[in-house]
């Protein structure tokens, strides 16, 4: 993996981590398009640079998050399903699922279909939860279960948690913001677990690549978060669903077949 590969992958991560289009799926497809071999380091790189994007959430929401113990507890409850399933299926996910373009494309396509269908049937009601502090335990568990589905590359953690939030009775903006916060323990745990499982030594070049990836994904993610919060005030998620479907079909026709 060369410098341009690192830059491209890091920018893609920063843009896609919090949009409902699958950051992992985009990283897998981008690496495939660039001809980057899915070595153990590359797979770890794709997981670890997500920490840079997560730090963007900490920057924007950290103070409010830490000052509200109830919200902190709710996010941790939502994190539990993914933690349990992730620990059980970690090796299968990393060795078999991550890096598989076919699985990624199928998840991208059908995830796009689900996003479109959801927007066609979902109607935001006045009684829906409109504040992060009012998200209850039942809603948190439902969102956490939804997030677990995103362990399949291409599903999108953001899409799964946002959809889960809407079905659990959250308003659109609240579902998006809760998705941001839930990403913090989820991706932090994934990074720590991946580091603990590393069976190779990092050289100076690999360390520099990780640092560059971290910084780039952090900066781009800050911009992406602000964009999404502004976008959802007057738009639906249908364009993201259409984009996912088009990307899956185009990539399949152009690069897989």
C-alpha cells in the first residue's frame, strides 16, 4: 500500500463513516479498485482509521455526552448487542466477510432498497422522541440490535442504527445523532480488539500510514457530520439509497464481471 492508497482510503473513510452508505463497504471496494491486496495490515488499517472519524464525534459531542450520565448509560446499553456478537464472530467477520466484494455489493444493493422503502413508509410523528436525553432503554436495545446487522460489510453501521432509531420511535435528527454517539464505543472497541489480535509487527512505514490515515479521516469526518446534520433538516435518505443501488450495480458490471 503506497501513499496515494492511504490518502484515498482515509478520505473515503472520513466521508462515509457517518453517512448511510457503508464506510467498510466503500473501503473494501476502493481497495479492490486500487488493486490493494487485502493483507492483515490493510484489513487492520481499514478498521483503525475509523478511530479518526470517531474522534470527530468526540470533538463535536464529547462535552454534552460526558455531562449527561443518562445518555452515557443509554449509549452503552445500545452498544452491548454489538459487543457480544462482535466478540463471538470477530474471526469470521475479519477473515471471511471483510474484503469480500460480492458480500459487500449485495449488502450495498439491498441496504439501498431498504432505505428507499423506509422513507416511503416512515412518517415522523409529533410524539416521536426528539431529544437524545429522552431515548429510553427499550429504544436503545432495538437500535443496538439493528447495529449488529452492520457487521456484514456493506450494510452500513450508520444506516442500520438510523433505521433502527426510526423504527424505535426516534425523530430523524435524533436517530442520526444517536448513531453518531453509538459509533464511539462501537468503533473504539473494534479498534482495541483488532490491535490485540494483531499477529504482525508494525514497522515505521506502517505506523506513519496509520497516523496519516487517522488525521485525514478525522478532518473529513468533521465536515461529513456537519453536512449530514444540515442535510436531514430538509431532505430524505432516498438519494443515499439510490446511490447505494447504482454503486452496487455499476461496480458489479464494471469490475466484478
